[in-house]
């Protein structure tokens, strides 16, 4: 069962991401987009496409022991580790500077959700690496499908997520960013 993602929990996540070396805009995206999109589950569950998941979208690795229950702190630690790995994987395939730290955060969220294999073979990455930044961001809206019971369909949650990713990707700083930064530090 998912737990309520309170402002206090968001602050803990944000602080842990910053401590791990994640930049402010990327940590904000992870806290305000990825965490609510994935949910925060202290017990393992199956996601909408049937993958065994726990904490904040954590997919177990081969040989990883799945516990019946995780603490909030264990979930935060796993999420930060996963975010840093996805950011590193993304940086490994992006051959040009990001237009902004907001773009980097949005595309890290995209990588977190879709996986580096999908990113590496995507038109989005081709556009990005050719510095067609707007065209790269526009590709996000194409990734709103998921297989449910073997049938590909538009998932409303992915539409909402892609819309927010697009805004960040285009470099739009949220109105509450500066106030949250001072509140969360």
C-alpha cells in the first residue's frame, strides 16, 4: 500500500538527492514529478504493466532479496541510488550539453520511467544529440502507451507525466521552485 507523500517526506527526499550530488532542478523534478508519479510504497506491488516494484518505482535486480516491508528511510535511500544511476546512464548517451538543468531533470525522469534501452534507441535522443532541443522535448508526448493485459493503450498517468516532463524539458522553472528550495534546505 502506498503512503501519503507529505511535504515532510518530499523535503527528506530532496535533501537526500542534494546530498548525493544531484543538482537543484533535477532534485526538484525527482521530488515533485517522479516520486508522485511512481508512488511511495513500503511494501512490494505490481505496477500497471505487471512489474514487481517497491519504494519509489524500484525494480529489483537479479539476486536482490525482496523484503516484505521497507522503512521510509530505506525507500528514500533506494530512490536516491536509482535516480543517480539513471542520471549517469542518461549522461552516458547524451553527447551534447543539456539546454538547461531542467531539461536534464525531465530526461532523467523519462529515463527512470522508460529505461535506458528505450532512451538509447529513441528519436528523442537522436534529436537531442543533434541539438534539436525542442524536437527532443516534443518526443516525450509519444511515450504515453503501456501494455495492460497484453494490449497497448494510452495510460492517463503517463499523459500527465509527459506533459510535466515537456514543461521542464523546455526549461520552464516552476513558480514554487525558489520558495521550495529555501524551505527544503
